[in-house]
C-alpha cells in the first residue's frame, strides 16, 4: 500500500492543479483545498517508508502526466509530441521505481 498512497496522492495532485484553473465557486475552491491537503498528507506519510528521491520523482511524474492528459480531455489541444513525451516521462519514472530497492526489513505492499 506504500506505493498505492503515492498513486492516490498523485491523483489528488491532479485534482488540485486542475482546481486552480477551473474553480470558480466556494465549493470548488474548498474541494481544491481538500485535494491539496490530502495530496500532501499522503505524500508525507509515504516519505517515512520510501526513498524520498524516487518517491518524489514518481509523485511528480504521475501528477504531471495526469494533469496533461486531463487537460487534453477537458479541451486543451491534443498533440502527438505531448503524448510521446508523457510516455517517455512515465517510462523514466517506472524505471526509477523498478531500480530503487526498498529499505531493509520492509516488505512490498
């Protein structure tokens, strides 16, 4: 569940980044703030058991990819170059995750 928390934190990151662009009402701004708090809470919780460098790279990579893709879904121009760069970004993030060993005594969840 350690890496699951990072994935969920990245989803909340996409939520708050998109909220900064699209929030217009008090309810939408409140949801944006909740996403910020949830994202950083889960990220901080994961830093206690995962290597910080890899954790942050995975978190920001997933957040960036999710934000770009959701932006395209919501009407931003779809460009093949952007999609190829997202694939490269996610390949690098996945490579980092796969080559980083867990701390001794921990089991993969």
